C-alpha cells in the first residue's frame, strides 16, 4: 500500500483528542471510507477520552506493523474489493484487549479478502481498560453495532445482508466468538434504526483465539484487560465463549497451532467441543507449528499458511462466499 491510500489510512488513524472526539479527524481518500460506529461520543465515555496513539513496530517502511491504542471514536475502516461478490467480513484485530494489531490482523487480512471479491470492514473497537463504563461488554457493543451498521448499509456497499461474516484474531477472536454467541444480548441502548437489525454474523472465523476466561488455560492479559484484575468466577464464566454456545450460534471456523505458547490450543479445542455437543456446525484446523500471531505472514512452506484458503472454502460451503 503506497501513496494516497497509505496516507489515507494513517490520517484515519490519527490522534483523536477530547475536544475533537465527536468527529472523524480526517476523511480517508484513495477508496477507503471510515464509518464511525456511534453518533457523537460513544456510550459510557470517561470524563477524559483516551488519545489515539500508533506504535510502529516495523523498521521496514514497505511492511508496516502498527499497534493502535486510545480508541476514543470506534469506527469501521472499509476496504472495498475491486470486483465485489456480495460477501462481507468484519475483521477484529487482536492485541490482548490492550491494543489493536492493525496491520497484521486488519489491513493484511483485508487485502486477501478483497482479492477474493469480499468487502472487508476493519473494526476499530474500544479497549476496555481505557476508562469506559461497563468495560466487560464495551468491545462486544462495538462489534454488535458494527454488524448492524454493515447490514443497514448493505445496498450502498453491494453486500448481501445475509452473507456477512466476522473474522477475529487472538483477543479479536474472542470478540468474534462473543459476537457469535451473544449477538442478541442487550449491551447498549439503541441509538437509531440500524439497531433494529440483527447483530448475528452468518459465520464466525476465529484464528488462534482466546476463548475461555475461566479455564486454567486462559490468556491472563486478555482476561484482566477485559474484565479487570480480580474478576469473580461469575464474570469469568459469562465472558467464556465456550460456555455461551446456543442453538442460534452461527457456524464457527477455528484455526490454531499446537505450539502456540501465548494462547494455548486448548482454547480452540474447548469451543469446538462445545459446538459439537450443541450440534452446531463447526470446523477446526489444528497445525503442529505456527506459534501465535502468524496472520498471513507465516511462510508458505508451513502448513498453517493454508488457513485463508481453508476459511474461504468453509465460508463457501456455508453459503457466505459465492461458489
């Protein structure tokens, strides 16, 4: 990504201060739209709004790796496919609910989806530890609102409102799973007509996801950032995706590596088992190598690199992607 397109995204991720939080600071160009999730200030705002910060983790200008914090105004970054096929995916970057891995689990994912004709929406969701009220459901509120806004504007983007998936990574995988299992839960006060629409994704993809907040194999930082340190057992169970599967849970696709030393593969195994027990459609791909956070950067000589093709095939079989 070069020239105007890159400058547009950087502008769209520019710092948002308390004085200007009610509007987007810069309008993206180069084919990218930035859709704020909430009219005005997001619900449950702290007295002093967080300030946008971007940490560039890469030393290679052609290979950005930005971590974003200070999400005062959550939004959807729209990445349109050159030849859209009517399918859409809302991307949920990970970061342990402490930051957003914007490039690795946002922009890079949007590129391969766009190449397949899928319109991508990168969800810039609020981080629960940045002072928001009801911290445990702040990311879920943004995810629900994101799906509803995509559905409400489906005709504008050439999207079939019955072919909208979500795809999340690490803690973003937990968010995608929470959306899949808690899409009907009321976690915010409706603000407009879009909130009359369903927040249920038609498919949820979860890549090396955090799943359980109660089991011994939970990712401690994600749990503490979402719930606060010392959260009681009831709060941990309520936030555990594997305990929230119902007959209305959409199909779920899972990918994990056995050598993931940060988020153990037992997270994915526990959710897959829960889906099987509930007789809900699910597919799990477990690889012996890959570690954590590989996104689409893993070498093509390693089996885990096949996960985007496997996800696309599953989405096609479930009718979300076209044949």
